C-alpha cells in the first residue's frame, strides 16, 4: 500500500486501485483527486465531502502466507514524503514482530544412555502451545509403542510398572498429565506400550523421554 498522506483523517493513495479499494471498505463508490507536494493523489469516494463524512474503517489486512519453517516478520509503516504517522504505530526502528510457528512434533522415546540405544519411537504433531486435553476434541491421549536395545549382551525386566513420575518432558512447557503404561522384554528388546495424556504442549519440537535403567537390566 502506497500512502501519500491523510487529509481530514482520510488516506490519500498513489493509485486509483487503492482508492477504490478503500472506498469499497468504507461504504462509498468512486474516487477523486488531490494534489500533494506536486504529486497527484487519489482518495476514495466520489468527492472529499463524502469521503470525510464516511465512517472510516481503519483496519488493515495483513496476509501472511503459510510456511514450512518458523518465520519471523518485522512489520512497520514506512513514511512517504512528509507523511506523519501516529506514534502508536510501528516504525522500522521499533517494528511489530510476528513469529510464525509451524506445527511442532512431540517425540516419545527411550533416552540414549550408557549401554542402551533407542530404537522405535512414537511421534505426535500438534498445534503450537495448545492444551491438548481441553475442548470438545480430546487430542491428548497418545498411544505409544517405544523400544530400546542394549549395545551388548541381553536384557531382562527390572520393573514392569511405569509411573507418570518416570516420564521426563525435556521442554518444561510440555505437561504429562497421566499415563497407562507397561514395560516388557522380548528377546533383546525392551518395550513400553500403552498411552500417555498430554496437557499443555510445547510451541516447538520437543521430546518425552524414558530412562531404560528404570525398567531393564543388561545381562
């Protein structure tokens, strides 16, 4: 949008298209011309009397395209000529900052520790920073099936009962509300299966981890 100035609070544009768009948004038709600093400007509505008496819709629409990665926008008004903007509006030195996030992935897995390596993981995509266990659609109970194997030797079960306090959310904004999980061993593979329920979630990719030493012993 190329804005020359405002007259009686009504914007004066550099193109007829912008003036006509403003007129359409403010319940009038056509446009008229003003001379400003030797340049012809265009104002919405057929004449200035009509433009200055129209209820002004001061909303501007900012269209932000979808992105595949996190994107930061700096939004500000750039002065043209002698245009003077309100001190409440953003400037190039002090812009509005919009941080556009993508839907993060929550990864649930065994922690890689001395003697163990994580194998199968469970992932869950969600909206950034939402409370998953609220609202009419409960998106919080996540079925999980994760596995780990020892780097050497065999593996036996130490404790088949998995408590919620055994679960570590790496990002402090991710809250594990409850769980219904069981640990087991098959051959050289240790597994945890069942469900966990997430309350608050992270704004970015995050992990929920299980320590294999809590449930298994290397033999």
